[in-house]
C-alpha cells in the first residue's frame, strides 16, 4: 500500500478519536476528499517545479507515533529561547505536554487547539476562523486539515500585549523511526493587540520525521504580530510549513524565517489583505550545506488600497545545497497606492550549490509602486580586497563578508535574546570565529 | 622604507605601469600627481597587493624585503595601508567590528595577544574624536549610505587605528568639501611622524596646501616622468600637464 492510500485508509481510525459532530469535522471530510483527488504535489505543479517530494512520499510513516513521555526540561531547554517564565506550548511527537508547557486562560488564551475544539465556549471563535484562509487547491494543507487534531491555539483579545514572546515548540523524540506529524495552529489577534511568537520544529535524534504543518493567523484591525520561524532541525527531518495570514485594516504582520537545518524544507507563506493601510513583512535567511534543500514559496495578495509589503530573502549555499525562491505578488484592481517590494539575494559558495529564484508580479491596479529583484552571485571581489588590505586574511575576510550579508536580515529581529541566539547560529553555520562580541 | 624598481604591471592584459621607480624614506611625505588614466591608482593598488594587477617586471621592496609575492593582508601586517579612492560598502558589518577584526588579525599575525576591549575602546574614542567622527557612526554598517566625506574620514580613521608604517592615500581629497578636506588633512598630519611615511595620490594641488609634501612626482603614461619639491605641484596647478607632455617628447 502506498503512503497516500495509507493516509486515506487510516482516517477511519483517526475519526474514532475525534468528535464527529463538531462543525470542523465537515472541513476534515471535505479536505480529505480534496487530498484523495489531488494527492501529493508533483514537479508538474507550477508551484512545485523546483522541489520534489517524491523521495519522501514514497516511503511509509507512522501516523500516530508512540511518544517518549520521559522527555524532561533539560532535554529541550537549549531549543527554548530563554529560562524566563514565559508562555510556551510544547508538543512531543504531536502530543501536547502540559508538564513542559505554560499555558493561560487569564485575559488571553494560550492553549491547545484540541481544547479549543472540545470546549463549547470556543465554538463560536473556532467556527468563525477555522480553515477560512486555507486555500482549497493546496493538497498538503488539505491533508493537514483532514487530520486536524492538535496544535497551538492563541487568542489575544482587544488591546492585550503579552510581555514576553510566546513559543510554540514541536519536538520529535524519534521513539519510532519514520513518523509523519501534522500540527495545526490557529492564532487570532484582536484589534490593537500586539504579540511576538516563535515557532520551532526540532528532532531530538536522527530518526526520520516529516512534519506537514498548517498555521492560520488572523490579524484584526491595528494588531501587531511578529512571527519568527527557527528552522534548524537535524538532517533527518523534513518540514512542510504552510502559513496563511489574513490581515485586517491597519494591521502589521512580520514573519522572519531562519532556515539553517533539515533535509528538505518547504515554506508556503501567504498573506491575504482584507483591509486598507496594512503592512506585511517577509524576511528570510537561509544558510545551507551538504545536500540540504529549502524552498520559499511566498504570496502577498494585495486586495485593498494603501497597503505595503516588504519581502527580503537572503541565501548562502555551500556544498551541493539547493535553494528555491518563488515569490508572488498579486496587486488586485482595487489595491491602488500599493507599495510592494521584493528582493532575493543569494551567494553561492561552491560550484555545486544551486539556486532557483523566480519573482512574480501580477499587477491589475494602475497606481502602484512595485519592485522586485534577485541576484545570485559570489562574494564581491573588491570588498574582499578591501578587507584583505586592512590585514584581514582571505578566509576570515570571506567569512566576515558572508556574515555581514546574513547579518543584515537580523536588523529587524526585535527580540534581543533571539537576535543574539541567531547571530551565534549564523557564526557557527559559517564557521566564523569573529574577533568581536556578538 | 619603500623602494620600487622598474615596475611594470598589467591588468586584464593591458599594460598600465611601464617602469616606475620610486623611493620613499621614513619621515617623508610624497605626492604623486598625474592626469586621469596615467597609472596613479594602479600604483597604489599594486603597492597594496591587489591580485588583479599582475606585476610583469620589476620589484617592490618594503623595509628592505621584497614584497612582490606577499598577499594584500600580509602586506597590511607588514605595515602598508591604502586609503581607497572608492571605499567599499559592506552591509551588515559595523565600522567598530571591522576595525576590531582588522587590528586583532594584524596582532595575531605578529604573534601578539588580542587588544583588550578597554584598550580598543579607548583608542577608538581617541582616534574618532580626532577626525570629528560621531560615535553613532561607528555602529553603522561599514560605508553603507555614508556620504563621500564620511567615507574618506572613515578611511583616515582606519589608518589612525591601524598605525601603518606606510600610508598610501589614493585620491583621498576627491569629493570633499573644504571643511571635510581640512579634517582629513589634519588626521594625516597628526599621524605623520619621523618613523612613518605617506604617499599622497592626488589630482589637485588643493590637498597639498594642507599636507605639505617633501617630494612631488608626476606619473604620465605609466612612468614617473618628473620629480621635484612642492613647487612642482604648484606649477602643475597653474599650467596643467601639457608642458610635461611636451618636455617628455
């Protein structure tokens, strides 16, 4: 039996564990049908031209893995931002760990989706938001929807600004080899709220893990969201991250994606504008080696006037690593005075590394400011000479220039601890021994 | 300190320098003048060890050692500095981190320990105030978005920090207004002493009003065709290069 069939067959067993009468079950059933018809994406699909999932989907995976309940704080501590007593949602092999998490229902909801689905007081909210911006033609998202059960549920009411960043941490213990995880996150920020969220997927040993995650984010009027994705997993892991963001007027959402690890990572990041005067920021830094493959597939759908979007993706590729950037900007007829900017810059360190970059602009309004550009190149020779001429030898100069190129993305990271942590990660990825404090 | 004998050099197959001779001693300030395309900047780049410039004939000696085969960073470790005509913008690397790395790499090459943070900070403060450089400027990305004057001041700041034995200033005056020019010139004068040497490459006499040279050389078509004292610069300012071209013929 191939894995697609297994997914379809196993759904019956999955249904025994969930409330079939809940309104969201209808979404699960419909989504499963779409997945059955469409199956896994192939390279024939325009959006998957440069990334093949064949080697992954031709294997077999455990769908409801047995978990190792002996995971302790010390095992996961280094993947957490800091020791401060901040809100954390920790999932082990897809199962929520109350012991390692810190949730709240006091003034805001930071808890798990399963709880929000099962409790009647959340019914209205779930009904209003669940699966409303997940595109029906995205088969992997449909697959995730069909198996919706667990994930983060974050609801920040009007005017609330949580002090510390909220962390969503997914761990795979590798208790079993070859597991397939499908977390589902739902995040809602009501008007005038302001939140910072960090998401991370991490394997604790090198058993095969595939994560097909869907995150829906709803930013209501004048709310602010800073979202950080840390992708620094082991080479045994694959991540398909589908993040859909709906923005109402005056809202401001930024997503930073740091892709350093994993065997194959695909980021589907889509922004949908529902009001005017919106700001969307998409930043990415990808540093790869060996045979790693990272694919950034972005969409910003400008549908209303006076909105701006800013995309800046950078990549550094060594060994035989491969990067893909496919950034689409759609400016609808109504979206006059749009200001959309997109940039993708890449450095190829080795001859064998490769980048496919494809910026796409589709503009239907006539009074807009849009720009896009991409570069693929090596380090600037004159810049190298400049550093050499100051006594910085070739190897150090190369590292320093690469570091500078990458470091630029960090300027907009607003969480100081995270900034520091990522700088260290960059330095270690680049093998730089910097002569200064980070 | 610096001795250049019959130096020939090519870039991308094109001959630029065609037998340059130059001798610079400790404590001296030399000015090199010449029209566009005469080879002035090439000479600066060759002294600094730019790899694109291929020395086809002749020798470079620094402190009596031949340096033809030394890399740019090795020459810097020996004490050669070049102020760039067009300093390169390096986003993501701050001025402070750049200069710290440069100093410590040079110290490392000489077998010295890293400079302590305290000492470094003190030195940065002292040298930056000398050049009227704001501390905010030091935490900005190197040369990125700097004005022409800021870039050149930053070059001289680096020189003051690195304390080279030989400073080659390539068109440091171009693009500077008179106030910036004075600040830059003052930085050079403060740096200059009996143990080091300065080679100023310039189009104009203007800078030489402030940095008074002991010797003036004129490069034309890849050769030093005339040397003299500061009055030579004055004569060029008044009469241009045509009389020299005729004299050469």
